[in-house]
């Protein structure tokens, strides 16, 4: 082969065309074979994933500082772009946590791709709550990733397995709560305790004495409502709750 043909063949080699060192194409790689190395044409720009950090401690005397430091370092190693940080001091069994609710709204707005936690118990301890929130996040395309590297993405095989386990545990947890509630109510009844709201516990009962006096004096419900600046329905409810104290004749007063 002439020098011109050899030079032309080298010039057409994919590694040469994209400016890679000669040692890459002088090791017997056929010219016809595609280059094994990434080139400017076939490398796709991978968008950095947006992550929100969530830290939680249970008591006021505890600090989120260690969790924050660990998660920032983890995000940097993994190449995540931390766009939001949420710190919370609340029990893990509480489901109405303010900071976590803000994070969930951020996920609903599609402004994050990941939630970073040191461990899954920081996100929640209730199995039912875990399953519900993980499903909500999954619907928005957001995964929860623990510092250990475990990814709780319900679309993956691992995530589906976790979701299945959580579903079983959640059902078990609901049954336990139901059984304990029923057992507690049965025990209270056996001890002669009256269940439900007792007389005097209703907020409107603070008007009861005055309302019943007006009724006994022959005032109408409409007059009582206007005089005491309360709803007529409230007047009616008070009279009904205390009807055993008065005769039916009194209750017929208009």
C-alpha cells in the first residue's frame, strides 16, 4: 500500500477523526470497526439530577448538622446538584411534618429528581406513611436515596420488592391498630366508662344555662339566637342535648 493510501486510511479512522492519541489507533483496531471510545458525536450530555436533602431529629436538643454534612458530601461524590435543604425536629411517627410537606410540594412541582436521607427512618417510621409517601413521590418521578446508596425507586425491581414488603407490613400495622382500638374500647365498656363525647364537653354547652333559661321563659329559638348572637341550629342542638331536664311542653315553645 502506498504512503498516500496509508495516510488516507489513517485519516479516515474514527479515532483519528476525533483527535484521539495515535496509541489508540495503532493497536490493531480495524478501520472499519467503530471506535470504542466516546466521541463528541455519540456522547450525550447527561443532565445533573436535582436533589433535595431532608434531615430529621426527634428532639430539640439534637442537631441535624451531622446529617447535613454527610449528605452534602454524599451528593458531591455522586454528582447530584443540591437545590433544597429541609431540616426538621419532629417525631418520626408524625405524618404532618411541616418541612417534609414543603419537600413533597417541591416534588409535585417537578422541581427535584431525588430526595437524599441518611437512612429511610429519617423520612418516616410508620410503614403506612412510608408506603403512601414513596408512592406519591414515585408518581412524580422522584426517588428517595439513602446515604448507604440504597435507592427507593418503586419502578425498579428492588423498589417493587420494597413496595411489596411495605404493603404487607402496612396491612399488618393497620390490623394491629384496629385490634388495639377495639380491645381498648371493650375494656373501657367493661369498666363502666361512657364512651364518646360527654355532656359538657361540647363547645356550645357553655351557652346551655342561658339558652335553657330563655326557653323556660317562653322565648323562641329565633329570639334566643338573635339575643345571644349564636346560630339557631346551635340553640336547637343545646335544647335537644338537655331535653331530659325539661318537660315536652317547654320544648314545644316556638
